[in-house]
C-alpha cells in the first residue's frame, strides 16, 4: 500500500512542500506522540482525540495492554489490504470490459524497415 501511495505522490508532487507533506504522511506514527504520557507508576495514558459519549477523555493501561492494542493494528502477513468492490471487483459481470487494456505499439507500421 505504501508503494502505491508513493507512486501517487511522485505523480502529484510539484514543489518541495508537497514532497515534505507526502513524507510526513508516510512516516506518521500509528498514535500521535503528543497524546501519549507515562505515569509515575509505569502506566500508559492515552488522551483521546475527542471525548466519548460517557465523558471519557483518557485511557489508562499497562504497558502490556498498550502493546497488545498496537499489535492489533498490524495486519497479518500476506493479507491483501486493497479490496475492490462494485465494477472493479474480481467477480464483476463486466470486469473484462472495464479492465485496462495493454498499450498498443504507437510506432508507425513502417518504422524499423529498411528502404
């Protein structure tokens, strides 16, 4: 997925600021470091982006619980992360008509022949 995003960034980049924005997006952490704190007792405190309906603004957990939550964010090995639905799905009724066609040779028919 990252390589597809890199290709998209490479096409869309026009200035150094665009390049920095693309790099910042690709290298961002799973959880913002500003929202993580460590208590004196060794517990991890995660500040939520917005309060929950019950008013909870922080989650306190042990380091092991925190690592378990982080590990749950990592996809299993060899798991396809890109899914297609609708017209682009593999079993779509008209997929062969919508699939990209190979590029044709754009050279003139007489190119490369000896005169």
